[in-house]
């Protein structure tokens, strides 16, 4: 079983990394592949109750590859950890099939609770270099997390999130998505810039409305000023008639 998975992992690397020249090169020189082998051994020991052995094998894998995967984490099939240095995957993390992780990714916990406290990545998720996904969040199938993003909320399936904290920048049906290295592309809209544009548009509209109201108020005042003198003259005439009436 382990050897079958090993061959499948090599095929995965060949399919997703254009720098891979041969299967022998992948088997000997890809730390992400080696980390998965160490993890499978450590995870099997962990599941059988040999916790110290599991932790020890995980520690060896970390020393050898620079990738730290807790033996309690669940890793699916055809997972690709590219480059890999600095990747940290916590104890209750769940990584689905066909997931791609780049260097510096952290699947971390934000609670001291011994229960579920790490993220769940569903199938086909791509997480860019340096991204941090923190807490018992669910990253939907085929979602993309841009490089250096800090994800603190669940991400819908097919969505692309970027920034700190991560905000949704785009969404596509999962079936139409193609593989995207590092989880984002150059033509991706900036959600912060888009929000600022919306605020600027709203301010312009409010200024226009205020100007219209000021013009209406000025017109109303002008009309009021023109009516007051007429009313005053009418009042003077009334008083004059009253005085003449008294004299008579």
C-alpha cells in the first residue's frame, strides 16, 4: 500500500511541477514527497496507539525535510507539497485529496481545546506560499488561498481569497478551474482596492446629493425672502385702515 501511494505521489509531482525531469529525480530530491512518506509511517503508529513512536517519526521527518506534520493529521491522496520548507500542519488538520501546499504554509490552531482546532482543506485546494490558515475552518473544494494570506474565516468552494485578513477576490465553479500555481494569478482583482473604489464612488454620489440639496435650500430661502416684504406691506395697510376707522 505504501509503495503504491509512493508511485501515485511521484505521478502527482510529475503532473504539477514542470521542473520535474524524471521520476528518479522526484523520488530522490523532493522533500515534500519524503515528508509524506514519513507522515504515513508516523500516522499509522499514532493510530495504533504508539504515540511516542509516531511523534519520533514525525520529528525525524521534520529534521530531514524541514516540513512538520503532526502524526495525528489526516492527509489525503495525491497531495503535493511543493518546495515545502517551513510547512506546518497541526494535529487535527484534515487535508483532502489533490491538495497543493507551497512553502511556508501553516495550518494552525487558535485554541487550547484538545478537540478539533485546526483547518479542514477539502479536495483540490491550493494554498500559496506563506499563507496561514488558522482555526477549525473549512476551506471549500477547489478554493485558492493566495500567497501570504491570513485566513480566519471559512472559504466557500471555488473561491479565491487574498490579503490580511483574507478576503474573497473571485469565485469560479470548481469544475471550470484550472491549476493555478501559488493559488492566485496576476489578473486577480485586489479586494481592498475594490472596496476603496466603492467608497470613493459612494462619496462622490453623496457630494453630488449634498450639492443638490444646498441649491434647493438656497432657492427656498430666496423665495421666502421675497414673500416677507409683501406680507409686511399688507400688514401696514391693514393697520392704516384700522387707524382711519377709529378717527371716523
